[in-house]
C-alpha cells in the first residue's frame, strides 16, 4: 500500500480543531494499518516529526431513511501528536 493511501483525509470537527491547537491532528486512515505505518505516512507526506499515534475503529451507525434502516460504513481514525513546535497547515492559511 502506498503511503498516500494510508492517510485518506483529515477529520474536521469542533473537537479535532481544538486538538490541532495543541499539536494533535485527526485523520481518517485505511482499515487495518498499524500505528507505525500511520507515523511513517504522516512524516513523509507532511514533512513533520510525529511523537505519538493513537488509532481507533469507529463503528458505523444505523440510520433510518424513510421506512428503511441502513448502516453507515465503519471507518478507522488516527490521532497524531506532533513534536513540540511542529504543525501541519491543512488549508493553507496561517
């Protein structure tokens, strides 16, 4: 698997935005990847040094669409802590 396939997209929520001010960034990652692989991918893609990686599986929720009950897909999330002084510019601005 290519390193660019490991980190799929940033997770943009109110909580993840608050964590980014502390140097912790949240990403959706490919299913079944290890912490070491996530660390390697983030370091090479964004050019930063990673101190810690926490990975968790998020189970898909059941939603009702009209009279039908469907399940959203499950996905995997990684919270990456950078070394002090490092930061990732996700959207360009300062």
